[in-house]
C-alpha cells in the first residue's frame, strides 16, 4: 500500500470519527489491508469520544498482543479510558509499564495519570505524581486541584489553589525585577516614572509594601505628591 492510500484510509476513518459514525468507523477499520499506529490511535479516539472507554482499552490490549508499541498519544488515550471507566487496576498496570520504560514521564502523560488516579478516588497517588513534575503548567495544576475538590479533600484543593496563586505571583515579581534591571544594565535605557510606578504597583499588589515604597523613593524623578500616594 503506497503512502497516498495510507493517508486516504486514515482521513476517511478520522472523518467518520469526527461525525460520530461509530458503525462505519468500525467497518472501515476492519476492512483495512494494513493498520499503522495512526489508525489504531484514531480508532481509540473514536471509542473514547463515543463514551465507550471499554472498547478503547480492548484495542489497546489488542495492540499489545500484536507486539505494537504505542506512542504518547496511545498512552494518553489508554489512561484516559481507565479514568473514565474508573479502572484503576488497569490504569496502574499502564503506569507501571511506563515506569519500567521511561525514567521520567512527560507533562501530558503525568497530567493524564493525575486525572486517572483522582477519578479513581486515589488523590494521594495523584499528588505524588504532581509533586514529581519539575515544570508545571496550568493544566496539571487544574487537574490536581479539581482532583482534590471533586474526588478527594476540598480543603487540600483550596490549599493547592492558594499555592498556585502564590507561585504565579512570585514568578511575576521575579520577572518584573529582572526586566526592570535589564533596562539600564543590558539595554542602557533609563527607567521613567511609569516604569518605577509599574514595578512599585506590582510589589504592593503582592504585599511587599515596604519594598514598593523604597522603589519609589529611589526614583530619580521630582514629584510634588507624596510618593506613597502613587501606590
């Protein structure tokens, strides 16, 4: 089968998946003379989107029996199917296979595992995975917070949300200080009143009032107004 035929088969099956025609999707998949990884993933996606996680996992097991190694998309689909059907035993099996194969899991797979364990009522395991993620994005934060609030301890969820806000504010302050310093040090630009005011305003918003006042006091600009009134 040439490359054009492979793409055509994939496109047709994907089209039926997108419109929810599960029957035609299955018929085409069964009639395919050759099935590559993309086709298996498309079929798994179709079952998952049709609220049939059991069939999705059946395909995943069939792939393993045929000796087919899935990619990240395959793993995410399988773990998502375990989450939706609350099949923690099978989800843990997939997780164990990943641990044996990879030293570190990527962010997408880790976030999906957080979702799966939370849905299965094991927020404490989800938190262990969350804590091992070195660089977190807003999606994994949301997955863990929702996992706590919906399937675990709401108080822990609120505490984690508070931690999220604090970390984002700390990062914002660090970045603003860096940019402010680079203006003169790296680019030779003399900060104006507006620059000092913006930095002082950010510092005040995160509770660093004294540093905000000192920033305005160090401003080489004359003003008839009390400096504190600028905050």
